[in-house]
C-alpha cells in the first residue's frame, strides 16, 4: 500500500476568507499522511489577497 498516491482537490471562490483557506491548507500539511499533490482550483476570479494566501502557502 505504500505506492498509493493521494491527491487533494480544493476549490476556492471569490467570497472565501483568506484566513480560512490558510487554515485548511495548514491542516492538509499537518496530517500523518501527506498528500502527494494538492490541486487548488479557482472557481472564477478571486481577490488578490486570497490568491496571495494560496501562493504563500508552504506546500
């Protein structure tokens, strides 16, 4: 089972609170089993502050 790959798909929206997105991403990165990839999909245009929060995440 060690060759099992885990992907996480997360969508963000213009009305999302940047702090909540950061909390969600931090949670993903603090799991016992880290995902092999995290795919973030912007569902339409998002504010610069939200995009900046995603770009500054440490994944």
